[in-house]
C-alpha cells in the first residue's frame, strides 16, 4: 500500500468515531484531509465543526460543513487529528504543518482525541522528527538559546508565519525520554506560545494504518 492509501484507510476508520457526535473537532494535515473529504457524506449528521487551522476551515467549508468558533461551545465530543510521531503511550509530536497551537487548544476542549497515522509515524522514543515550537517573534533568539541549554539544536523555520502571526523553531536531535516533563519545561520559557509535544493531553485512541489493516490502541 502507498502512504496515501494508508492515510485513507485510517481516515475511513476515524469516521466511526464521529458518528452520533453533533460537534466535532478537526485537525490539520494531509492525513486529516482524507478524513475531511470523507466527512462530505456525513455532513447532514454533524451540526458543526471546530477547526484547528485556516487551511482546515477552508476545506471544511468547501464541502458544506458549518465551521464555528471554539468559544461558541463548551465541549467537543471528538477531535480527529494526525501526528508527526506517536509513541506506545499515545504521546505525540505535532506541528509539522504549523498548526500546533490551535490543535492543542481544540484537543484540550475535546472529550476524545482520535489520532490517525500511518505506521511510519510510530516510534518508541520521540525526537527524531524535529520538535516544533511556536514562539512570539521578538522572543525567537532568546527561546532558541534556552533550548540549546536543554540539549536541543533549534532551527528557525524561515519564511513561515503561523495562523496566529507567530514563528516556529524546530528542535533537532532531541531524545525525548520524559515527554510530560519536557512539555512543562519548554512551556515555561517566556515567549513560547506552544510546544508541539502532546504528552499532558495525549491521544485517547490511536489508529495506525499498517499494511492492509488498521491497528487500534
Ligand atoms: C499539523 C500537524 C499534523 O497533524 C502533522 O504534521 C501530521 O501531518 P500529516 O498528516 O500531513 O503527516 O500537527 O500541525
């Protein structure tokens, strides 16, 4: 199977989790795009969606799904999103597509986080994929120096501005042995908006496309 076929397969499996939900959260990225395209057939069953990025909002609207602001709801039944890496404890690195802050906010409000990935994203120890950190632009160099002290190699994602008008630093070569501790430590650096470690609010369900099957854990 190609990687796109694996993504399509997990997207189909994720549809089962939104059945019966009136408000759903929708993540960002190429895997979620397959999921959004499938949602077209269920749009009459869903009242509205809360989106995690401008790109996802546009895609949802194109297929006729109503997109509402997060502040219009106090809970979301289920949130479906991809990941850049996921470990056996369902902790993730996210933000390869730059939408980490809104993704983390929507995940926080959701009762259930369903992570959809192909098996290339499954790792035992996270950190091979550079860890994205969204920063307030004036703090970029300061945050980068602090990250060096923590043992990382920060690289500025040049010519990239997030939906929140902020910048991204990607940390290379970090073996993430204690994701929850690291998430808190990086969150504490002044100027950090969001770290792309999703360890404190991890996934509830992970659907992995592997060969011709979908593994659930
Ligand atoms: C975007 C994300 C995505 O979920 C992550 O990058 C995975 O994307 P893809 O499905 O394209 O591999 O966190 O900010």
